[in-house]
C-alpha cells in the first residue's frame, strides 16, 4: 500500500472517529441531563404525594370525630410517621415556628435552609419545593403548611429527602456511559479503517489504471463497482478513456494516412525539381507540376482533418434547416460545374435539424463523385425526402456502376474501387467523408448500384437525435 493511500485512509478515519466521538459525547451529555431531569421530577412527585397523604389522614379523622383533640392530632401524626418507612435517606418532621413537633428518620441537624425559614416560606407561599443541605449531604425538601387543629397550630410538614444516592447513581450511570462510548470507539476504529479501505479501493484501482494508461495502451478499463457515486465515477472514467482511445486512434490514422498519401506528391515534386535543376528549360513545367501537387496535398490534408475531427465533440453545429432551400442551393452550385444534365428527383418541404455546412460538404462530395463517373451529357439526379423522424437525400448517376465486390469497401479511406473507377485525381476520401458526416449526425449512408446502369448513394439522417443535441452543446461551449 502506497503512502498516499495510507494518508487518505488516515484522513478519512480521523474524520469518522471525530464525528462519532462528538456524536457519542453529545449523546452521553444529553442522556445525563435527561436522567437528572427525570430523577428530579420523580422525587418531587414522591414528596408531594407524601405531603398529601398526611393531609388526607387528618381530613378523614375530622369527619369521624366530633372534636379533634391535641392527643388525637398527636396520635394521627405518630400513625402517619409509622406508616412511612423510616429510611436512612429521608427525614419527616412537623414543625411549628422553629420548633420540631414530631419527627422520624435522620436528625435534621445543620439543615439548610433552617426549619424557621422553611415554615415561614410555607406559610407565605404555600407548598415549597427547594434544594437544601444537611450535615449528611444534599437534600430535596418539601415544606407544606397544615391546617390549624387542636394540638397543631401553625404547623408545617417538612420532608427532607437525601439526593446523595441519586447523584451517586447518576454519576455511576454517566461513568458507565463514558466507558461504553470509549468501548464503542475502540470497536469503530478498526471497523472504520476497514470500511475506509474498502471504500477507497475502487478509487485506488482507478488511480492505478490511470497511471498504467499510455498512448500505446488505452485498452485498460475498470469494472463498475462500489457505491453509486463511485460507480458513477468509474463509468465516467471509462467513458473518458473510450473517447481518448478514439481520439488517439484517429490521430494515428491521420498521421499514417498523411504520411502515406503525401509521400507520392512529394516524390513527384522532388523528381521534377531535380530534373529542372539539370535542365533549365524544364523549370516552368516543374513549377506547374509542383503547384498542382501542392494543391493536391492541400486537399488531402483538408480531407484528412475532416475525417479526424468527425469523431470529436463539437464537430457539428446543429441548427434548423429548410429542406427545400438546402436542396435548391445544392442544385445551384453543381449545375454549372460540369456538362451533365442535373435533374431534381424530389423536392422536400419542411424543417429538420442538422449541420447545414457539413451536409453541403457531403452532398457536394457525392455530386463530384457522380460527375466523375458519369459520361458527359449524362443524367445526374439529386433529391431529398423529409419524413416524420428521418431525412433522406440522395445523388444518382448514370455511369458505369460499382461492382458488387467493391460496394462493401467503397466508403473506406483511399479506396478508389476497380480500375474502371479510378479516373480523375481524387484521393479516395470523398465517400469516407460522406460516411463520417452521416455518422456524426447519427445517420447512415447506403449505395445501390448496378454495373452499366449507374449508382445511387443515399444519406439517411434522424431529424432530431440526442447525439446531435449533445454535439451542439459541446460546440457551443467550445465556440
């Protein structure tokens, strides 16, 4: 494992552990606060219930005895204290003023606030719930005034409940929660390290594959795996490499084609220049040959560039095209370029989406090809048809036709067919350019030919394809 991979895993692990630690800390603190609040509610409810129980006993006695004497009151208080479990953490007492009338449980020595203060607050405010302390620790205190009765005037019931045990319990619960949180972190640490490695593994493979890819080997691809986001990244990477492979392949093809096709005219130019050097009378002829071959090289380079760019995004600039104006423009341009009889087979009506300049180039290449292989004065027909989802345009000639063996190779680069079709100075790229333009539009090119009767080349395009829209968007960004 490389140092960079370990660093990435460490950073991811650090963020994970920090987030989990923060979450556990917040959870423990919130849990402690909830327990403290709930414990306080339960304590207060218990104190109120105990205070109400003494008042109920006194009220029941009032309804059954005609006259409540001091002895009766004292007896009821003693019965109440006996009915309450005298636990070590609870003190019950009845006080008048600052004097304790009766008590059970712990000695309230050092009670803060004092008995006098509690009785005064209860007399003024009614039931009082407050925190306090004694010599034995923290307390939760209820002070409840009692109605005056014989033997009990200005009496206040005071119940002091020690909260020391509750606090000890809460502290233990908090400590246990912290220990559980630490244990959770110890479990999460190796688990997070494992999951980080598993999550980063596809990305590491992606990086390894990217490093292995060179201009000499673009065949490497990654299998789609991992989470949806990682799988999407891998798919995008593979698609990028696909485009890169096509671009490099086209670049190599361009260089190979250029070196192959330019070698002949360069050899011709060099030969005539060497002859002119030895024979000054041939200088003019050599210059004419050099200019002709230079023009030919320029056309070859232009055609090769078109073929190389046809596979790239932004090759097309899509726009609405009026079909009848398009075909009428083609007819106007070709009618004067040769002594043939140019015929319109069909004139469509309607609008479709395409790159009109590329379609012009394709149709003119087909027309030049037809004129090259049609005898002077022969008919050449052009036409188009616009349907719901396709646009078709064609050029037909009345030439010698194409042998069936040549038809499947007729659209290959530098293919001139049989010897009967090699007349002219074409480089054999015109039909390859037509095919490239059609495929860039998401369309096709077909040929229907009969030897001795002529040929018909038909270009079929979708009227509005998604590939066209994507190409248009890219060309807009690039332009």
